[in-house]
């Protein structure tokens, strides 16, 4: 399982305006809005689409993308 979460240190206004908002909303619906836990394949597929939107690489070195990826420990997953 992987967690996708909004990286607030990377504002990326172009990415959000050029389709990032709609893409994020399509996967974050029903969650708290700032992060979502997905199976690996779905998260990786989502990231491929997200990286194709203008502005994806517009952040600083410490926060290069508007969405951050992190692993989720098995004991952190609630079903």
C-alpha cells in the first residue's frame, strides 16, 4: 500500500489549474482530502498520469512535486 498526499511545500499552481485538481479529486473522494491510501499498482498508475500534467516538476528541491508518495506499513492500514 502507498500513501499519496498533498505536499503543501510545493504549491504548483500550474499543475493544479491544468488538470491536477480534477485528477486528485478523482482519487481522494471519500478521504480527508489531503491524503489517500491506495494499492501499489493504482498509486503508481495515478502518479504516471499526474506527472504528465504541466507543472508537476515545478517545486523546490525538497518538495519537487505537488503530491508526495510514501509507503504505508501493514499495521497502519485500516479496513
